[in-house]
C-alpha cells in the first residue's frame, strides 16, 4: 500500500486501533508530533533503544491511517514476511538480520543462526532519503530486533525520530508460549502475505 493510499482508509479503523492501544497514559509529543502510551522503564533491556522512542503496534496502525509522512520499516527476514505476513502499510522490508545461508543450528535458541545484513543501514538511509520522512517506525516480530536496528541507525547518524514498535508484528508470548498477547496481528491491524514487487529494499 502506498503512503498516500493510507489516508483513504476509514476513520473508524484508526479509532478502533487507538482504543486497543490502551492510550490512558500519553507521553509528550516528539518533533514529529507522535504520541505514545509506552512507558520506557517498563520495557525489558533487550527492547530499549538509545533514542528512547517507542510505540505499540496498535498505536502505529492508528497513526499510519492518518499520516503519510511517517514510514514503517519491517526489519524481519524476507522469509518471515512471506510465510507469516507483514503490515499492508509497511513501506519496505529491510532485514536487520538474515537467516544464515549455511543454516547453522543454534542449540540454545532451537533455531538456525542469524547473520547481520551489511546492507541494512545503507538501504534504510536510501529509503529515508527517497521518502523525506519526518519519522520512522521500525518493526520486527516482537520488539527485540527492532530495538537493535534502531540503535544501529542511531549510531549511523540517522537524525529523524526512530520509533521501535515494542510488540512487533506477532507480539509477545503468553504463559503457554503462544504469541497472542499483543502485536500487529493481534490488534486486528491490516496485513497480508502477498509480497509486492520492490518490497525488499536494497541500496543502489
């Protein structure tokens, strides 16, 4: 979905998502005019960032219904976006980490190893330059990788406000280990698994 098309969505969707976000405690607006209910000191260390800017998935969805000057960057692997889905309003998929091509096994995590994407920062800088965004929302599965990605961008000198979506696309796990607590999908925000041409963004 293009950034302009977002503005044509029904206002009722935005209001419903804002209600789901639990916006009882609203923080002060940043330079881009974004408010959020996230209290930084309640976040685990792995979800905290150097810029200290955070937003929930439900709040992000509501925001993007009315703002065409804010970009949403999905930093998960292309495989995740293809098999699990991604927000229809996401501007680009720029992986922060990729699955190790050799599929080395990580016994502690019970998964395949991940490797850093050397093109992550250049590709993101390229996207921000193309869109002239006033702020960027960075999303992963549940808020860990997005925090690391935000720190990498901040360290590279990105000067637009960088928000980590603290609950990501799938959300945190419940006591049974299921991702049903929060996140973009659980908020009922629009998503798809149909990858459009050019969604995977790479620097020229």
